């Protein structure tokens, strides 16, 4: 430590000042090849490039001929500060671009978006453009972010090509689920640029290896979303949970190679990941039964669902009329899923819980950690703006069995999922 460093509060602050400077410099000076192929998602590449440059990366863009139909080289050149490469021979004076030199120059190659056509060429070694020849010459890690329509993404040819690329050492950044250019809804949207940058930063920190083998052969249980406790055929007790956090965790585990059983309450979010099995439930009792059934065969569980703590003693068979000005409900406690799983947890299994608090957050979360035999607990508070239910962001703290607390900044729920899965891997 530098001369003059003092122990105590001042030294603590100085340490974290240095730490955050280090975090901010992860990509500074890193040489990255950004490849673009023919996909409507090419418009996202401009934002992705801007984020990489903002992080201090030295980015060289290579575009396939088809990519230039979707976004212009002028745009990418202006953002990178370099001429965009696309052909072996840009001029007719005998000069050419060496794919070998490019492959040796880069610290990382990122192709985003990557089309089904380009993946097929990479697998077969069809070198009909500068991007493919550079890929075959690259000595650095290669990341690819697929983007295409649902039917193309799930076609056996595409699936086989992605599996082959993983065998070759490529890291796949799986696409998300949502509205596609065809008008369909499903898996195929290129991952959001900020999440791609987050994964690359984690990779350079040595904390993330997305490719084959990291969680291959592992099985996880994740629960997500709310539960609905029926009052009568049309009314229920529920909460505002969207399920986005749990679904993000399930997809992040699956992207690392794990098989995931996702026990989901009623939500509007979806997943099309081939390694995720969704078990739909409605009530707390149904979720409790499904989780207890699945957990014994799993390596671990992440319990992110907002399960109702109480349910009506009686569910009326007919709709309760609203003639009376008052209605009294008698409620009983539901089964505690985390506590019951903690009681049957075997050696070698791990259990992660969530705590959403509005007061005495640290004290309440620490008590839950012990009472429910958790390996760590994820704490988030409704007091933090942008965190909690029905939003796309979250701000968490992780508390482990030694009562160590790690705090994180406000991030997208997908980025939060990366932090949580990284913590699981550290175990």
C-alpha cells in the first residue's frame, strides 16, 4: 500500500476508492475486434461500440457485406475513431488487410450480432469474407451474440452449429426473449449491449467463463414470480412481483451450461431456453409441493419467488357478492419453502434465499439466513429507488454465512443475475 495510507475509516474509504478505479479500468486498453453480420439487430451494435469505447477499449470494427445493408460503416467508424474493415482489399493499389495480424492483435473478438449464416460459415471454415478469416486466425477468446428469428434460432442446424462453436471454444451470449422483426414473439433478440459489456468485463476479471464446462452437468432449481391465493373464483391475494429477477437468474444459470427447473408463479415474462424446464404453479401450496419434489435431485436452489405468507382458510366456491360494505377474511400461514428446503439440504447442495425488506433490512435478512439454513441471502429493499417489484432494475446486497456483506450498485436485473451466479460459482 502507498506510503501515508492510514488504518481506520479514512483508509477504508481510500481502499474502496482504489477498488472502484480498478473496476472502471477493466476494459481500458483492451484490444477488441467487434464483428457485425447481416441482422436487423445491427443497430444495437452502434450502442455496444459506444459502451466499449467509453470503457476505454480499443475497438476495431469488421463488417460483413450483409451487415452494411443494415448499418453504415460511416456510423461505426465515427464511433470507433477508426476506419471500418470489410474487405481484404479496400483499395486497388495492392494493399490488403491481414487477417493473421488482426487475429494476433486482439485481446478478444466479439461478433454481435451474429447471424445463422455466419455461424454456419464459422463451423465449416468457409472463408468468403474478412470476418471469417479473422475468426479462424484469432488467438484470443471469441464471444458471439446470436440474433435471428425464433424459427431460425431453434432449427436443428442452428442448434448444432452453436454446439459446435462452443466445442471450438467460442462463448455464446444467448439471445433474449421478446418481440422479433418478423412479428413473432420468442427467443432470438440479441442480448442488450449493456449486458454484453457486463459479461465481457466479468470475463476479463476472471470471474466469468460462459463457454462449455462451467456448469455443464449441474442441475438447479429456481422459483420465480408471485403466488395467487384464491378468495373465490374471481378474487385472490397476491403481490406485485413480475418474475423478471427469477427468470434472469434461470437464464444466466442455463447460459453457463446448467439444466434448470424453473418453478414459476403467474407471470407475463417467458423463456425459450432449451435447458430451462418451466413448471407453472399458481398458489403457495403448489409452489411448495413442486420445490420439495425437485430439490433433492438438484445441486442447488435459488429461491427468488415472492411467495404469499398467508392464504385464506376457505376459498368460496361462488363469487362473494359485494352487497356488504365490509368483508372479513380469515387467513392462515403458508408453508415456508426456504425453511423446508433448508431442513432437507444435503451435503454438497447449496441454497440461496431472497429477502425484500422495508425496515431493519440487515438484521432481518441475517436472521433469515440462519433460520433457513441458507448459504447466502440476497437482500433488496423497497427503500432503494429502482429496486423491487415490476421494474427492470434492482439493487442488492449479498450476505453470506460468515455475515460478510457485499453491496452492489443499481443494475439491470440481468446484470444482477450475473452477480448472483458468480457468487454461486465462488462456492
